[in-house]
């Protein structure tokens, strides 16, 4: 039974990691892609505006 207790944590983590990867891949694109892209573009624009603003 020691081998079961030794293998259980890595197997559980592998299953969890696999589910995480599947979830990430499934949520890429789709209906929210335009909204996510707009949010990123707005954040980049704000960051560039702060970086390029004249210093007093």
C-alpha cells in the first residue's frame, strides 16, 4: 500500500494540471475575445500615455 500513497499526490497533481490546461485552451478566443483584447489595448494605451507624459 505504500506505493499507492506514494503515487497518489503526483497523479492528482497531473490530473489537476491537465484540467487547468484544458480550461485555459477552451477559454481562449470565443465570445469574450474582443472584450479581452479591448481591455488589453486600453491598458497598454494608458501605460504608454503615462510613460510618455512630460515630466515637470
